C-alpha cells in the first residue's frame, strides 16, 4: 500500500513538472515583425506608414489599416490581406502575386505596374483606382467593384471577372485573352483605341484582346470595341446594344441570343460565328464580311447590310423585314422561310441562294443576280 502511495505521489510530481514545462513553452512567443519601425500584425494600424520596398511575403495582415500607406516596390506575395483597408495607398510596382485580398478596399489607390497574378480579390473594392499597366494574369476578381478604374494596358489574361462591375472602366489595349467575364457589367467601358493611321486601306492600332474570353450575358451596351479581337469568344446572351464593333473580329464567336440592336458592325469579320436568334434590328453591317456564319432565326429587321459579304450563311427563318442588302453577296446562303418583306436586294448577288418558303413581298430585286444566274431588270 505504501509503495502504491509513493508511486502516485511521484506521478503527480511528474505531471506537474510536465505541465509546468508545457506552460513555459506556451508562454514562449515569437518576436513581432517590425519593418521600418512599424509592427506588422493582424489588425495593426499602419495608416500613413512608409513601407516602401518592404519584404512582407506570406505575412498575416488580416484587417490591417494601410490607408495612404506607401508600399512602393513592396513584396506582399502570398500575404493575407483579407478585409484590409488600402484606400489611397501607393502600390506603385508592388508585388501581390498569390496574395489573399478578399474584401479589401483599394478605392483611390495607385496600382501602376503592380503585380497581382494569381491573387484573390473576390469582392474587393477598386472603384476609381489607377491600375494602368498592372499584371492581373489569372487573378480572381469575381464580384469586384472596378467601376471607373484605369486598366490601360493591363494584363488580365485568364482572369476571373465573373459578375465584376467594370462600368466606365478604361480597358484600352488591355489583354483579356481567355478571361471569364460572365455576367460582368461593362456599360460605357472604353475598350479599344486606334490611331486612325491608314495602311493598305486598314487601320493600325492595338485592339483589346478578348479572344476566347467568356463574355456570356455580359453588359457591353454602348461599349467601344472598335477593332477588338473577339475571335472564339462566348458572347451568348450579351448586351451589345449600340456598341461599336467596327473592324472587330468575331470569327467563330458564340453570339447566340445576343442583343446587337443599333450596333455599329461596319467592316465586322464574323466568319463561322454563331448568331442564332440574335437581335440585329437597325444594326449597321455594311461592308462586313463572313463565310459560313449562322444567323438562323436572327432578327435583322431594318438592318443595313449594304455591300456586306454573307457567303454560305445560314439565314433560315431570319427576319429581314425592311433590311437593306443592296450590293451585298449572299452566294450559296440559305434563306429558307426567311422574312424578306420590303427588303432591298438591288444589285445583290444571290447565286445559289435557297429562297424556299421565304416571304418575298415587296422585295426590291433591281439589277440583282438571281439564284439561277439571271439578272433582274
């Protein structure tokens, strides 16, 4: 019995000793990170601090106040800045690659030349910011407020911009190749620039690159997309009302159900594009060119397609009421069950065109080359 008591006492002493050891270990703390005299920690007040060229890679800065802070050239790659306040901060040339910036506020900040490749800015506020020349390659910007931002020349290749607010944004010569802009709002955004210098009858400039981008249901009403490259892009259900797509490329793009009412489509190149059930009422397609475009069921009523090239196009069931196709080429196209009531087809080339079941009431055929090769008086 006495032996058992001694063993129990020893066990208690050992546990107490171990517990004390654990307590001492728990009480051992890591020295706080101090940069340029400022303590860096979650929730810290770093407003107006000078952190230029600071190394803050992988640091936890959740909820930090960086209002008007100088972060020029700082390295914040992989850092956690969730909910941080960066209003008015100077981020010139800063590196935020792979950083977590969810819900951060960047309103009024300067991002010129900054690197945000692979960063997460879901729900962040960047309204009115200067992002000129910044790198956003593969960045998550879903639901982000980018209204009125300057993204001139920015690299947004492969970026996630689903549901983003880009109203009034400056995206001149930006790279949006492969970006996802599903449901984004680009109302009034300025997206392209040309210097109007002519060479060989065409224009020289640097158009915005939207090739293969996902722009389904995007709002591009009144947008300037002059010369933009939208080849292979998904624009299904997009709102392009009154948009300027003159000289743009939409070859093999998906424009199913898109609204192009009143759009400027002069000299548009849309070979292989899918415009099934698209709305092109009062659109200007004059001098545009395509081969094999699908316009099945499209509404082209009162559209201007004078001088357009629509070779082997599928216009079955399309509405061309009052449309002008004067001098256009419809060689080999299908107009089965199309409505051409009151359309102007004077001087048009209709060789090999299928007009089965089409409504040809009050069509102007003057000097048109008919499907059988004869010239209409």
